[in-house]
C-alpha cells in the first residue's frame, strides 16, 4: 500500500514520510543496544490460587424492646429481649 500511495500521489511526500518514516533512511540498518535492558523475567506461582473471599461484614444484632405478635404471615412474632439481625 505504501508504494501505491507514494507513486499515485507524490505531492503528498511529506505526509507519506510521516506515516512511513523508514523510507527517509532506506540504507541504514541500525540497531541501538541497551546495556541496562534485561531479559523479561516471568514469575510463576505454584499451588492453589483462589481469589480472595469477600470480606464479611460484622453482623449487627438488634434487641426487641417489647413483645410483638405477628398479625399476618409476612410478619414475625418476637419477645422482649430477642436478638434479631437484618438480612
């Protein structure tokens, strides 16, 4: 595609040089060494790895202050002092 674009639209040479900058220096095969670079280190972990379990919130208990008699199936009867937790 590069060759086609360059040959069909030579007036856009500056654009092609920005898109494909290698053409500016076609005869230079230059490799720059990086002495501080090391080979990539791949760390592995063996054993059973599980995601952390979600933190359990502390259960908040509430004490009934007085007796209550349920009036329907959807209600709960409690006695004074009963401990309740909200689900």
